[in-house]
């Protein structure tokens, strides 16, 4: 799929001006730009990223926070979709209560003012945003990552994410072959992983990679995401990183 910016705008329901703005702030880059006429084009990967952006927009997340979440090297898409579904369900339930209250008001009933309460939805959104900010928003690593990835096109993001999956798959393969976390083979993969993060996101020091290694097993969401490549991959990565950092 290769859509001109006007076709992409029509398909996604946003304006061409909005797409240009998303490009400027690094939220959604075109997949390619024609060198002769400057036309912007978008592919399937850009459509998937736009889908994620629109879900967050529907939940009233600021664009800065959406970019922060989507640009995180540890962004877990499947978990994000589950969180979004939960938040949208809360929003839907509130709207249903409001519609029911309107039906009652049309019949002359006195509406229970609690029907206007939106605190549960707002609290959940705030909790989700705070979690993202706590992990990345106030860190030097996130700021460096935001600067380094600002000019990434949709195609570049596709390449980076594909390479990330390949690196994790290599850990899974290393484990399947029976190598220990402290083996030369596993330690070489940790160095490769560290270099990958540095080259594509931010300077990955031993302290940072050590913290990431702990998170891979401490946070169930990341553990499940990594273990898609094979049961125990997250623990293997964590153990290999721990040995590397010693």
C-alpha cells in the first residue's frame, strides 16, 4: 500500500494540515517523500501507527504524551491496546448512563447528579499517563530518545521495530540451543542489544541496560511480550544482562 497524503487523510479522517503537523512534531512521519515534487506517501505501517494515535486521541491524551508512549523502546503494543479498550469501555459506560438519564429527564424524572461523574475514567487516564511519564518522560534517556527519533519516517520506524524483534529472537534462539546466560554467545548478544538501543534511541549505559534487564522480568507485560519468541526468553535476557553488567 502506498497512499498519497490526501488519500491517507481521507482514509484516516484527519486533515492534510494535521498530517503535516504530525510530521513536524515527529509523531507520524510519512513513509516516503518524492524527491522531485515533495509529495508525501504513507504505507501500511504508517496506517497502523495512525490507528494507535487516533485511539489515544479519542481518550484525550495530549499529543506530547502520545509521542512519548509510542516512541518508547519498550512500548508494548498489545498491552497498550488492552489499556485503551479498558479506558474506552469506561467512557462507553458513562455515555450509556448519560443517555439513560436523558431518557428519564425527557419523561420528567429528576436526574441523579452522579451520572455526570467522570472521575473513574479521568483517574485511570491519569494513572496511565503518569506511568509512562515515570518510566520515560522525566529521564535524560527519554529526552535523548525523543531528539534522536524525531526525524524517523514511518519506514524507519518499521525497520527499527523489525530489527528489535530480530534481536530478541536471537536471544530466544541462543537459549534454545542450550547456551548459558554467561556464555560467550549470550554475552555477545547483550552487547549487540546495548549497541542497538544506543544507535536507535539513546546512549544505553551499563546502568540503564541493567535496569532494563530487571524490568524484562519484573514487569509482567514486558515479560509476556518478550516471551512471544519463546518461553523463558525474558528471564534468559535478564540473566545474560545481569552477567554482562557484573
